[in-house]
């Protein structure tokens, strides 16, 4: 814990910003990605029902 406080004291707010961005990427963006993938699946199914032929890329 002392080493974390020392790094923040030495490098200032930039360390806090980087830490927040890492946290944001690992939590919020993960949820957004899951939601967008569900939306993509639903749109693909709608296109299939409408008879629109769109090739789905494999990931």
C-alpha cells in the first residue's frame, strides 16, 4: 500500500488517470461489448427473417 501511495505522490494525477482508464476498460467497456454483441446477433436474426443475405464474420 505504501508503494502505491509513493508512486502517486511521485507521479501525480497521471497515475490516478491511468488506473481509472484500466478500471474503466475492464468493467464498463466489457459490459458495452457484451451488449453490442447481443444487438449484433439480434440484427442478424432480423435480417435472416427478412431474407437479407449478409455474411457474418467469424471472430
